[in-house]
C-alpha cells in the first residue's frame, strides 16, 4: 500500500456502506475490537487541507484513528466488513465536532483474514513491536487536543498506535482514548498512552461496543458534552 497522508475535513459526509463495527481479538488468547454496523453511515470525503482552527477554548483538535476492515468478530461469530468499525466511529465523531481527522495506515497492511490478524497481533505484542506507519503526520504541534482511536486487540490498542504515540511530542496536550471493543472497553489505553506520551494529560476516554455502534449517537454526544467538545 503506498504511503498517504490524509486529513479528512470535518464537514465531510460519510459515504461508504459499512457492515458492522470492529474486530474482536479473542482467538489465540486475544480479545478484540468490535464489528461494524451492517447499515453504516457514508465515509467522509477526503481533503488535502490541513484543517481549520477549532472553536473550543483548548484550541485545535486532531482525531487520529486506525481501523481494519475484512473478516471481523461479531457476537461470537464472524462478519465481513467493507469499512472498519473504528472508521465508522471516527466518522460519527468527525461530523459532530470541529476537528481534523487523520487515518493511520500500516505500511504492511493487516490481513483481511481474522485469524491471521489475530496471530500477527499476538506476535507484535509479544515482541513489543512498533509497526511502521505508511502516512505518519510530520507534526502535531498545531493541535492542543488529540483523540486517539482504535479497536482493542487483546486488551490493548494495536501496536501501531504505540508507534504513532511515540512518534510525536504530546507534552502539554490532552489525549482522549477512543475505542471500539468486544469485551475490554478502553483496555489499557489510558495507561499505555500515559507511558508513551510523557507530559500529556489523559482525559476521559470513549469506549463503544462494536455491535452497538450504530445506535451509539446519544452516548457519543453525551461524552462530547462531558469532555467539553462543542458540537457543530
């Protein structure tokens, strides 16, 4: 997959149909991100713009997410997703607040096969690996608040999220973990981002069960209000 740097405009409207929310890493001793909805919102229209200034008092906001499509966990079974569950959640948030949205892409894409992805994730966790990002942002200096969104694979975010966290200076910024999950909620994201981002403040996170993401709008809006994000 060629490297791409993509910032998605907050005004974009979701276009692609989604089939559920997320993938759960439960095989081989893992628990995972939830599957995506079968009747999803449409994906956001992409833009090369660097984003507009956020209106909230804390300054500009970045929503950086990693999402995987393909075969995913769904209520103890499997479903095939054309758009990853976390991408659906990121799209929902991105239409509600003023933010720049950046999709994190692996230089070595994860397999569409569920069990193969489970096995790779186990290897990466055991090796404390840092998977290479194909489209790493050159800087996040312009942002005051960063939402780090991903599934939960074997109780924690995929290791590529640690790659992203360690690639930037988060000192003085506020981080909000955002996850899709099957069993583990936020997992260890709060602790992990605290370790990877010295000097950052870890704010309240949002965890959405994958099978329930389509109806999660009220929970998302309630979380946005609690955390001080003005809705657009």
